[in-house]
């Protein structure tokens, strides 16, 4: 038998074992099984809501179950352990079986679906979806879907977060199928992870820096009037320095203006405009009159 056929055979055996345990442990609140093959034997872990019913008085129930698993499924030295489910409302198989039990007792399918949605969401789920198909109210089959919250349908996130369970129930009208999807909030991967070691290192570095500055301030070997950073406390203030710089710039501008001003031309007597001689004109007029 090659590897592919061996894998398919093992999966088929596990599916048969799961369906057998589902029917046998239905009243105990069957929630799933884990099968691990070891060199010593086969380790089987059962997840139920009422482990006392599985174990029985003085372990009679679990011994009978172990013997039947070994004889019916050919398991080598099975070792069965029972684990209790802490929050059964977040287990898809348990809640799907509860819907089937409610419908078998005569509860309306819509009322059972809405009750399941409220119960699961109150337990802390991110989203829930119930699909019921079959002859619900008439001879013609149809389906109804009820959902609350966020339900991813595809991708790697849906494979990680969404838990799916399928079951069926036989009613007077016919066979009815139930599918339940529960989105677990705790299974969602976080966007970032805070590394506590880096945070502790940063805090220790800050404390070391603060302690070193305090030690420098309290050092008695430093001369009076000096700071740890060797800064001159008697230096000019910034305002006075700015004033000095502005005065220097003004003086340089004055010198530049003096150097750049053109030389004034000296006006000689010959270049000056001549005024009219009124006395001469009076003498000429007197001669003409005489």
C-alpha cells in the first residue's frame, strides 16, 4: 500500500471513529476527538461537556469504551483520556447537536436557530451563522440562513478562525440538515507582538542615563561656577551678543557708504552763471538821452 492509499485509509477510519463516538456519547455532550499514534499504542483524547457519564462508576464506562474501540476499529493498545470543555457554547459540534435535539423535541427550527445565535454571541464569539435546509414547512425543500457578527468565508483567516459543524435530524416532514459556523475571537492572529525584553532594556537605559546625570551634578571635584558640561556661565547673554553683531553690521555699512559715495565736483568762478549788469545798462540809456 503506497503513501496516498494509506493516508486515505487512515482518514476514513478516523471519520468512522468520529461518527461512532458522536452517536455513543451524544448525551455526554460530545465535542470532538484527537487521535495520536505512538510506538506504545494509540492515544485517544475525548472532549465532552459531562466527563462523568463517559467514565462511569469506578471507570466501568471508559473500560467498556476502550474494549469496543479495540475490537471494532482494530486499534493497537488504545489509551483513552477524557477532557472537559470549558466553554461548550464556542464548540460548533456541541451547539449543532443542541439544535438537532431542540428540533427533535418539537421546537420550531427558527426559534432554535435564533436561540443558538444569542447563546454563542453571549459566550464571546466574533460571529455565528446557522443554515438549516430540508422540508421545513412544506413538501418542497428550501433553506434558511441566520447570521450575526463577522464571518470570513475564504482565505487563510477563515481556515484558522471559523469552526464548522454539520449534523442532520429526522423529522415527520423528512430529513433536515443543519450547518453551524462559529468565528472564534481568540484565534485571530494579532497584528503586532510587543517584545517585553526590548521594553525592559529601554527602561533600564533610561534609568542609567538619569543616574549618570545626577552623579555629575553632585560631583564635588568640579570647580565652583562650572557645570558638568564645562560651559562658561559668565559668557554674554544671547541678547547682548545679538546687539553687538547688529552694531558691527551697521558700522560696516556706514564705511561702505562712505567708500561708495562719488566725489563732489568743485565749481569754479568761470563756470558760475553771470548776473546781468544793471549799472551798465543805465549808463547806455543816459548817453542816448543826452
